[in-house]
C-alpha cells in the first residue's frame, strides 16, 4: 500500500516536472513565433512542427531558450513585443540586419541577459537606460545604429559597451 502511494506520488511528481518544463518552453516557443510573425524582411524559416530548440539561431539549455542569434539574416522593421518573454535568455544577437524603430520596452524583463549585440541596424530613439542596469549584462554593442541622445550616466562600469 505504502509502495503504491510512493509510486503514484513519484509518477505524479514526474508528470508535474514534465508539464512545468514543457510549459516554460512552450512560452519560449510562443515568444519566438510572435517575433517571427511580427518582424519584417526575409522570413525566418523555422519548422514549427519541430521543437523550438532545433530552429535556426535558437539555442537551449535545460529545456529553455538561452540564446537567440540571428546575425545578418535580412530582418527589417521594428521588433515586436515578444523577446521579453524569453525569460532565460542570456545571449541575444540581431547584428547586421535592417531593424529599426525604438528598442522594445520588454527588453527590461531579460534579467539574465549577458550579451546583447544589436550593431549594424537602424534602431532609433533614445537608448533606454534600463539596458545598462540589467543585473547580469556583460557586453552591449549598439554601434552603427541611429540612436539619439547619449549614454546614460548610470552605466555599470563593469559592462563593456560599444556604442
Ligand atoms: C508574454 O507573456 C505574457 C504573460 O504570460 C502573455 O500574456 C503574453 O501573451 C506573452 N506574449 C508573447 C508574445 O508570447
Ligand atoms: C519538420 O519537423 C518535423 C518534425 O520533426 C519533421 O517530421 C518534418 O520532416 C520537418 N519538415 C521539414 C520541411 O524539415
Ligand atoms: C515583464 O514581466 C512582468 C511579469 O511577467 C509582466 O507583468 C510585464 O508586463 C513585463 N513587462 C514588459 C514590458 O513586457
Ligand atoms: C536617422 O535619423 C535621422 C534623423 O531622425 C533621419 O533623418 C535618417 O533618415 C535616419 N537614418 C536611418 C538610416 O534610419
């Protein structure tokens, strides 16, 4: 009787873990699809029937998306609100595309972000100060864009910035 209880508890716990892992990756997947659908330029040819971790430019660790690297793939237009939902993201690269408009405010939610490469686009507007107060940021490259204004004063001096 006790063994049965333990066994059903284990099975339940296993399923619970499986579901929570799956649903977080599912949220990552939805965010990636929102990005794909919202951005202009050359389409991102991701096989939506396959797991998101197999998609071009997407890298996962422990079942979550930790890196998104889409350098020079012909993306244009403004970035939609989507990337802020990739809550385990550590590396984000959109360098050398033709993206424009302001940086979306949901970037502020990327608290694990370490590397941000946005150089060689046409982003405009003020550089949001929250970029420089992301707690884990190591490197930011915003060079060759069309930002106005100046680098905020509260920039973390440990962060390597190329603006
Ligand atoms: C982002 O997450 C919020 C809260 O879970 C959800 O309401 C929203 O639809 C998500 N957006 C995208 C683009 O996945
Ligand atoms: C897309 O992924 C599914 C599932 O992995 C696979 O069966 C199918 O062949 C893939 N399609 C293409 C066009 O690669
Ligand atoms: C950041 O995440 C929080 C909690 O998930 C959410 O309520 C908020 O809307 C997000 N902010 C942005 C700018 O997406
Ligand atoms: C950069 O901004 C200026 C002034 O707002 C504008 O005239 C110019 O067309 C922009 N350049 C690009 C490449 O977007």
